[in-house]
C-alpha cells in the first residue's frame, strides 16, 4: 500500500514522534497523560515556542539571531520599569513590545547593510541588550528615579519588579476553561507567522532570500527591507515571549529567558528548518517545541536532574541535524537515479524507435 504524500512529510514524522513520546511517558507514569496536566504544562515552555517561531522566519533567510533571549529580558524589564513609573499596564506592554521590535530591527539593519555574519552580529547584540537590561534599573536608581517596586531596590535585585496587576499576570497564569492563556498566545503567534509565510509576498521573499540573496535582489526582491522586517518580527516574538514569561513568574526581571537559547534553536532545527536557508515551516517548529517541552517535563518527572537535560537536548539537536543531512542526501541520490534511469530510457527509445 502506498502512503499518502502528507504522511511522509517532516511535520508528520514530528507528530508521530510526539504521540509516541506521550505514550511512552504515559506508560512509565500514567498521571502524565492527564489531559489537563498536559495542557497546563505547556505554560512552562510556551516562551520557547513563541521565540522559536520568530527565529524560524529568520533562519529561512539563511540568517540567525541568537540575541532573542536577551530581548526577552529587555522587554520584561522595560515593561516593569514603565509600570513602576506610573504608566498603565497596557501602555507598559506596548512600550515593551515596541522595544522588542526596535531591537530586532536594529539587528536587521546591521545584517542587511554589512557583510558580517549574522551570528557574529547577534552575538554582539546578545551582550548589548543583556547589558542594557541589567544596567537600566541600576542607572535609573543612581539618577534618582524610582526603578523598583514597593520592596525597594535591594528587594528588586533579588525578586525583580513585583506587584504587577492581575490583569497582566493572567497572561501567564490564567486559562479559558482547560486551555491556558500562554498556549493560546503561542498558537496565535504561530498562526500569524504561518500566514505570513504561506499567504503573503513577504513570506515568499523570505524563501527566495534563503535560496540566494543575490538572485533574489536581481529578481526585484527588496532584500534589505525584507531582512529588516523579518528581524523586527523576530524581536516582536521575543518580546511577546518575555512578557508571557514575566506574567508566568509574576515578576519583571532582566535575566528572564536567558537559559532558553539551546531549546529555541533546537526547536527550529528539529522542526525541519534548514540552517542553510530556503526551507522550513512554522508548523514543524511548533510540533518540535511540543516534543522538546514534553520531553523535558517527562525527564524531570522521571527524576533526571536538570543539569542532565541540556545534554539530552544537545544530543537531540545533533541527531536532528544529522537526520536532515542524511534525508537530503538520500533525496539527492533518488533524484540522480531517477534522472539516470530517465536518460537511459530516452537513449534506448532513440536507438530502437517503434
């Protein structure tokens, strides 16, 4: 029996892996398969998927942005400082999101106007944004501005900016029925990014640039503007992830999300996005994020210490890259064999006409 084409896709493989993972973990610990627990446990890693969705679009262009984890902390602390300064929480959130967009656009401008590798550029801005996020409250305090909550500056240094209103923390701790709000936000971000890729010229431009930026430029694609836009969108996703994480912990901190870089990159690569650019999907990243998130939850539930989990995630990253390379090699071999066989048939038909 011939399997349908969709069942052979990378996304179908990830969906099957997710089901198998949940089944295995459920057999080991039956309580793990409780539907309500499965839904609410996504709140622990929703920020990873949100940030990974934005990074997927960047990597499709054959770029990279590792500064997103520092943008999370920057957006978090900017929102907290704006709230402490007296801004309504809605305005504070808008300012934080705008900060994320500005940080991403800055990366895009530098990447699009220089020949420096995006990895080097975003490594520099990783430390730049992190330094700004860490030093901003201290600088404001030295200048005489109130840069902390009711507990004072010393309490802020240990706890972050607390006392955030419930209308905001609901973003990280609330739910609609059995569905947690962080999961709803994650799905919304993924849907928007998926529509951008599949239904707009902007999405097609991303794939063109990933295949060859020079060819795309000569074909009339606004490469610089598109790169600035996609890095700005990635900054927006990182800021959303930072705010979701802030609401989840009910505290604005400059170091939120700093440990998520490995998981974010792994979700993108495991999701099938080529690190060389030109291919990838938001659905693959979303499914890979679920696979990684539940794997981490399951390992911790089984008593595996948190310092061992990154080793397993790193091994999974290496394995997914090797599997993608092997799959691509097999596809090329099949194509070459098919082309060779077609050529032989054409020669045979010419030599022995009917």
